[in-house]
């Protein structure tokens, strides 16, 4: 493995570590702290502030993952061959990455802002769809974490086959 390729793999792994590690931290450390806080409203505002800052950095990490992954892809597959000839692990990983990007964009650009607005409305004024959105919003966050962990697992399988 050439030095340049090693550096690209290293950058790819750092970005993945930051991204998944940050999601694990938020879900396993920050959220439980909010639930135990003596002042939940203040803790919630602090969490939202941290999550917004993290979100900006996650998109940078995802950019580096996509960039380095694209550059490294020819080391794993013959990119001139049709997709159907690529190993299934590569296709699964790419599909999961695209799904993650779609879910993350939906969460960051549409669901999150709508939920922040809905939290300011009295519960009695919420329509059924708004109540449902408030309930599924945390699930979307967990889905991104699960997708991230699945991508890491498939990546391990991919380099081992």
C-alpha cells in the first residue's frame, strides 16, 4: 500500500470514527444526562446547541468520507465494470451510505426544524400528523446511528472478503 493510499485510508477512518463516535456520545452520554437533569429545559437547550455544532462537523466528516471513499473505491472494485459485477458488500455499503445521507438531510433540513417549531405549540393545538412527527423524530436520530454502525460493519466485511 502506497503512502498516499495509507493516508487516504487513515483520513477515511478518522472521519468515520468522529462521525460514529460522536453519534454514540450524543445518544449514550448526552441524552441520558438531559433526562437526569434537575433543569431539563436548560439541559435540552444545551443539547440542541451541542447537536447543532456537531451536525456541522458531521457534514464535513461525511464530505471527507465520500471524497476518500470515492478515491479509494478503485482499490476495491474495477470501476469500469457494471455495478452488478461488484461485490455485494460494496453495493450494500454504498446503498447504506446513500440512505444515511438521505435520512440525515431529511432530519437536518426538514424534520428537525419542524419539530423545533412544534415543541413551542401547546399539545392541544397539535394535529395528528404533528404529534406523529414529534414521536418519530427521536427514532430518525437513532436510525442514523444504526445506519452508521451498519456501514462500519459492512466496511469490515468488505475489506475482509
